[in-house]
C-alpha cells in the first residue's frame, strides 16, 4: 500500500493577533481536525490586514500545498479586506455574489433590519467562488480553487470548517503514539537518534517538558501504518526501560 | 516628531504545533512584549522540522523585517535542527561554539553527569553567533545578524526573550484604546469606515464578538501619538452614543 499524502497550509489574517490583543484559538483547532482526517498541516502564516501581504501569502501557499485555509477579515467593516485580497491573488474581480446578496437581503428584510452598505460587503467574493455555509451568522465564507476562506471568530470558523471537511480529499492518516519518558533530552538524545535512523519512515519527536526544576520528555512516534508505528514504539519503550534499569 | 517604525517577525519551528499535539503559547507572549516595547510584529510563520523550509523562511523574514525571533528546535535530540538550518540560511558553518561547549562541559562535570554527544549538540551554533543566556536550563540560544534563536519551551523562551529585549532598538509605541460597542458590525461598518478615512494615520479595527446569539464589537484604535489616538476615540465614542440614541 502506498501512503497518499495530502497537505494543507493555514493563513491567519489579522492585526489583532499580531498586536497581542486577541490570542489565537484557531491554529490548534485546525491542526487537530487535519490530523484526525489525514491531512498534513505543513505551514501556518499570520499576516496583517494588508492586501498585498495577504495576496502574496495566498499565492505562495496555494501553489505549494493541496489546500489552503484562511481565517479572518470577511466581515462587513473597512478592515475586512480578505475577499478583495483573495480576488487579487487569483486575478479575478471581487463582486457581489448574486446568491449571497439575495440571501442576506432576504434575511435582513425578515428581521426588519436595514441592508446597509456594510452588510452588503459580506456578499462580496471573487467571481467564480463557491459558498461555504455559515450556520451561525449566515454570511458565507467561500472557496476558490484550493483556497477556503473562513471567518476568524472561533465559533464561526469551526462551524464553517465542519462544512468544508466532507468536501476534502484526505490522505493516509498519520497514526501516533506517545511514550512518557522520565529522562531529559541530554540522556535520551543519542539512543533516540539511533532509533530514528533505524525507522526512516516513522517521524520520532522528542518534546521536552520542564516542571519544578526537572526535565522529562514526551517521545512521540508518527507513522502511516500500524506495523511501522508499533515497531518504533517497541524500541522506544525498550530504550526507556533500559535507561531506568541503569539509572 | 517623526514616528520611528521597528518591525519584527516570528518563526516557530516545530512539527508538534502543526500536528496539534502542542498548542502554541509563545505567539501571544511575543506579541504582547513587542507591543509593549514599541516593535511592530508584522508576520508569524510556523514551519515543520525541515532544514530547507526553515532556512528559506528565515531568509525571507530577515530580509524584510528589522528583527526575526525563532522558537523551537535547539535541544539535544535528532529533531533539533534549528542551528544547522540557520547556519545554512546565513551560509556559514555550524560548529561547536567554544564558550558554550566549555560552559556545558563544566556544568555536566559539576553535576557528575556525562557530557553526552546529545548534550554536546546544544553547544552547536553558526560561526560568529552571540549567545542568548538561558537562566533556566543553561544551554544558550544565539543571535546572528538580526535573527534571535530561542527555545520553544515557554518558560525558557520567556526567560531568553527577557535577556534579548534590552538589546533591541525600539520604535515609537503604538498606543491603543478600546471602545466597547453593543452593536454588530453590520450596523457600525458604514460610519466606522468614514471615521477610518478621516484618520488615516490611526489604525481602527473592529473585532466582532459573538455571545449567546448576539453580536457586539470591540472597536480598537491604535496610533503613535496620544493626540491622534484621542481624536479617533472621541469620534468612535460619539458614533456609539449616536447609535444608542437612535436604537
């Protein structure tokens, strides 16, 4: 069986993250979902609300990865420039999408609210984009090419992503297993490196933890088959047992 | 008075963030510190443990921003490849730094611990780099050119950053003020955009909040002089008051 690799990148658009005002809560969520469905998240970028910066980041990422997921900047205010920036990246016009316009117009009419110019902005998207449904607050995200454009508010981002996930091609999942190790990296670094060399198709990571003046490590193996994972974990477990016996 | 602009980018090196295993806690900290000292954090990238990806990200970022801060990948295990990758980016050799080597050697000797090959790895850095002291666990980070290379473990990253901050050139701080607004973006989008147009040197952001089925917003003005900030905040406050009066 040949493992199928599907990759993704995330682009977070927002001065508020870079200024420290808002602490990101979307990276971890996307990373968890991607790992669960078998897509390798390979890169994340956070850029400010600048049309050129957004467009060039989108173009760099969409050329390199299977999928790009963006968050932020699709609301109705002047600093919401994602639709324009993505249109620029794809070289297409940014216009009112007729279906989105009618849906929003009808919604505000039903609620006896004015369909303001600001609200109309939420119907703008690159010509040719498909909608990503927004069950929380109606105004849709959109997909154009391999780029999925979603909201930055975590509750809306998560709901939009739930709608996107079933449409994605997925690859062979990276299975993972963790071995807790009571030794620091200086002790295990040598033997763990040998195990990595013996298992080139398995990704072995060492994550140092520091608590109350002591170092310990979480050793994580990731592989695309259960057999490969089990083989690496057996060697890591044996290494930890051997170190305990001689400690 | 001309505002002095100093910029920075952050590069996070680590598969563990991209896989979702570890949730990042360093972006928010760096963003807060940069805002506090008057450096504009303009971009963040997270890349995997791949030498070419790290080197090309470092080169892209160091050419564009005043400072680059990296976290992760400077420990003693096989997956700690940051020193090699940064050396590659700068086109210099990665070697044992004599001062770091002696310091670590002495430390392990004093603690009656073997100075293993893995531990020796922590003394490797690009030729010509300066140390960044590590008061938590001794093994230093390093600075080469405008790139500051620090640990990913939050307690160590924070301690290293504390040592770096006094060495940085800082710019005119972005002062900020927040106006809480009980209206959603669809209501305020139009008038807020007009205020932004009238205050081109002030960055006005609208951050939608969604709670229990209701939208409200935090309106944040950021400027490099108190006068500019006060003028924008006065207009935003008047706008909110006017909307309340007619609601």
